[in-house]
């Protein structure tokens, strides 16, 4: 099977680039002896990718109950379900744990902590710490941190933070600074809990940029990151990976030719690509994606998807588009703005390794 | 089963509202004797919805091969696959037609028309006409219109247009004007083809706003529309339906409480809602959605999802949020910005009829 045999739009995953990105992260983590990498599978949602990113069923991070179940059944026992838990979801997590998994939940709420402590099933929790992103979590210096730990009692497994605001950085120095804030904050939270008599086994932080750029991981037991595996047009601009190291693209067909406005229409639109506009405020705005040739090369120049409808994407050339290479039905590939959201529209990966041959088809676990 | 038994996030479809929206469109179309409604199933992607929207397996519109197959197997034979076809996709369409369906394709390209004419299987095509949206299609006065018809020969089934730019209108008068442009343009294309000796059986136009607002449908054989079935925060502002007539909402749980910034976090984020920002340029910008209470009422005021992450949505109140009603785990519902994209993240509908009881679960056909 080659790319020609696929129904467009669909996902293409380049195994060589994936392996390169995984190796780069492994090397970054290996700078810190004793530090564990707990890859976040929210981007890949695939056991086959997890076999490479978290080999030997190593520790992983998940973002949905569906992922927790899918990976637990695949053998990945040690998980952190890194979205604030609700009491109603505890039964499902406890059932996975009773069947042999060790899915740890996170909370930043005293009421939830009491529900976790009171649950009859096997459960452990990390306290979510906010070190400046301003999403979930309690601050390292808060009274709530200690109150939640007290409520969890022996079910406290550790502390966790996520420097999502690293995405606002634009230079390696920015990333280094955010990474140190992330480290210092979560370690401070751990120290306060230990001073109060709690055992804090896990001190977890991470985002792809801070995992790659952090200089010290003193006091940290593990880092989490996910998007680094595949990369995208936004992460490339953050310096997470090189511009050509985007492992996931959307294979699409030309369905319209509009030379009068130097544009082509693709059958990859808002559903196949997502409406994510991460690069809107990046140095280079790639609209809804960048059109590559069927080999994944940038041979059309900066050919950007400027408009999307549900099943249509319109590409505008920055110079005259080579229409002779773009007849109706021509295959192209689109590099995504934000690979987590683009991949989520698709139920499988068509795996290539540089060439046009599809060497494997890997499933994904979407939904909740 | 009630809403309490569901895993959040998930889709809730209110049957009463759906029926009301269907009745409104049926009444609008019934103003024009002889006019056929060919509902677009790209929004609903559900046979159960199609049973109500296109009863007795009446004519439908689809946007993917997956929909064409799913509905053909469900008994809906008469379809238009309303996204520009590529030669590579003709085999799949012809196979459906050989098995009893009548899936008509669309094209605006002479090369594709020749491929359609030359295909050994049963195929018919409509010519896509651009009446001002500037997406796909040839203009009514173009030479290409006649060239494509000549290439199609007896496989020409008609002409089709879509006034997508009706979405730029902001008043009923705007919609009336766009609807008349749409009608006049597609009828002109049909007249030119007939004058050249072609049989033009189908003269098809539509978008939800123009289908509802068009005053004359003279010369038109059918109208297509889809989003009217469910509605959303954008269509409500276009006047497609009343503000309270949004049939599809996302059931979500509170996963974070942030009184210090008058916000709550929900477990419905960028994946469960989509990153669509349709209302960004509408009179009222609803961010990524509007938080309703579990009964679907606006009892939280204008509580808008201002930020989304993959699995997190942050709601800001326009006045002080009633945190006593929003503990961790509380169920709320989110009205979507753009229901086509929000629904596409989910594989089923949980059907209610006003209350909390789930009276049915209906599947969807996602993907391609």
C-alpha cells in the first residue's frame, strides 16, 4: 500500500521523524540523572507510539478516561490522569486500579480530596500546583495546598505542575526562565508538604519546551511532555524541534484550482485540520496549516491554508503556485498548526518512513 | 438513564428543539410549491436524525464518502455528495451506485468532468456554480460552465451553488438579498446550459439562512441546508433560529473553581467543543461557547468559555458566578459556537426531550 491507495483526508505519520523527536527528548531528560520521563499520550493516543515513547510499558500521562483504559489494557500500568478529577469519575479509575493499573488522579480541590480519601477503591492523587499559568492548581504557598494534602492523607502521591505559559515564550532563554519557575514552584510545594509531615513521592512537571530547556531538575522526580513526539508549526517556532521535524501531516487531495486568485482547494478543511490558530501570534502565522508536497517537502514555498470550511481548505501561494503540479486529485500533505487537535479528528495513522509506502496502520483512542 | 449517568464531556441532543427547527425549515420550504428540501447531513451525520429531517429516505446531501456509504446502507438512495470530487474517489461512488444508490457528485473542473464521463460505473454529476462566495465553482457566465457540461455529456445532472457568504449577513434583509443572488445565479447557469442543449434536471442551492429567507425560488428545484437542525450561537445571531433553539449542547463537569478570577474550569475543552470562533465577528462574541445549567437554561448569565486547552475549558462570568451551584463535579451544558464542528468530536448523541432522562442514544458517522 502506498499513499496513492489512501482515501483523503487522512493522517500520515513519519516514523523516522518520530524516532528523531523521541531521541531528542530522551537525550534532554538524560542530562538529569535519576529523572524519569513520563510521556503524555494525549497527542498520540496510540499504543504503537507508546511502545516507542514509553518502552517496556513505562510510566505515562493521559488526558481522558478512555486513554487510561486503553493504555491500561495495553499494559501501561503506571499512569497519571492529568486533568482535574471529579468525584463521579473515581469509580472508573478505581476499577482500572482494582484490575491491576496504578492510575493516579490529580486535584486542586479539598472537597474532591475528601471524596478521593473516602472512596472504597484503590486510589492515589497528586495535588495540582499552579506556578503561573493560571489554569488549574493551587499556588505553592497557599493554605489550600496543605488542606488538600491533609484531606488526602495517605492517598497523597505527590505534586504536579504544568508550565503551559511556556507557550508564550519565544526564545530559548524564555524557556529556560519558565522552566526554572516551574521547577522552583513545584519543588517548593513538595517541601512545604514534607515539612507538614506528608510523604511526597512524585514531584512532576513538564511541557515540551520546559522539558527540553530546563537546566536544573533538582528536586524533581519526573517530567511530562507530549507534543514533542509529533511536533507542529507552532512548536517548531518555540524551538521544540526543527522546522522539518513535523512527524504528522494530513494527506489531502486537490479538489479545486483557482489560478485567478493563486489558490487551490483541498479536501482537508476544518474537520481534518481543526480550527486551531496557535500560530496566530507566533512570529510566522501559518493560518490553518502549511501545504507540503506529497513527499512532505516545502516545495510549494509558503503555501498557507488561509481559509477552512468543514471539508474545504483553501491554500494561497506566497508566490505563483505551480498549477501544473496541482491538478484535481493531486496528493499533497498539510503540516498542522497544532498536532494534538489535528490528530484528534482521525482514528488512525498511516505510517511511512520517508517514502510513499505505508508500512503500518496504527489506531488511536479518541473520545472520552 | 439520566444525564447523571453519562461520562462527561458528551453530546446532548434535545429532541423537542430538533423537531421545532425541522418544522421551521419545512414551513419555509413549503412557501414555494414544488420545491424540494434536500437536507445536508454533514452536521448531524446520524440516521436517526435523517429519519426526521429526510423522512421516507428522501433526498439528502452529504459531505464525505463515509456519510454517503452510511446513509446509502441506511436506505437513503438519492444523495448529492457536495464536495468537489476527485477522479480517485469515483470508484467508491460508482460502487455505491452499482449497489442501488444514486449518489451524485459535483465538479467545477473540465478534467474531472472527463474522468466522470469516462468512468465505467454509474455516475452523474452536478456542476458547482460560484455565485459570489469565492470558494469552489465556476461563475454562471463562464465559458468553463459550458465546457464542463460538454465534457459530462449525458452524465450532467444539474447545477448546484451554496451562498456561504450568507454567513456574513447580519439582518433578515441581508439574507433576502444574498438568497436572491444565489437563486438568480444558479438559475442563470441552468438557463445557459439549457440554451446549449443540455438537460438540467436539478437546480440546487442553499445554506440555512438563504433557505429560510429566500422570497422567490423561481427556477430552483431544491434547497440544501444542514446547520438549521441543531443551531448554534452563531446561527442564532444570523436569525436562523431563536436563541433558545440550540438543540445540541455539550454536557460537561466542573473540574476547577477559581473564585479569585470569577471562573470555573470544565472538562469540555478544545477537543470537546472545537476551536471554532465563528462568533468572533458576530454582534455577540461567545468565545468558545456559552455555559448553560444542566437543564439547558441561561441561568448563569453570559458565562462564556474564554479559554480552552485540549481537555479544559475556562468559563468567565459576566457577573459573579454562583459558586454554590458550581461545586467540583457539577453538571453544566455548553451551547456551541458552531455545532457542525463541535458535534464532530463526538461519536454519539444522548437524546433528551426537555428533561434529564436520556431517552435514546444515536450514533454518528465521523471521519472519511
